[in-house]
């Protein structure tokens, strides 16, 4: 992250408006949200958890009990319930 002076960046009118909210302090301006990836997209974690959840749903539909799934996947029973009863595919 690079420090830049607002005087060099913003039109005078906009700078005066910003100074109504913060003056003499530092403000972080995040990147535009259309450039950002959602959680886990870059690392592949989102995809891996999706696969795991599908596997848990499949095993539950085959009759494996929630308590057994919780032990096998090292998750709380409430987490397993959320996964198996969710509407998402």
C-alpha cells in the first residue's frame, strides 16, 4: 500500500468534502469490489470445501448418522446439520 497526499489526487471540492469527515488523518480506500475475488477463490479453499460438503451430503443420504459424520470430518454436529439440511447444491 502506498501513501499519497490527497491534495495531489482529489479535486479541491472533493477534498473539502472529505475533510468534513476526516482532517489530518489517514484513510484507507479499498479497491473497487468488482476486481476482488470472493473468499477462497484464489487458494482453491472454496472449491475444496464445496466438494467436502457434497461428500458429507451424499454420505448422509446413504444413511450415515450425523454424529458419525462429525467424528469423521472433525466438525461439530451443528455444522454437519447445517451442511446436510442446506438447500445449496
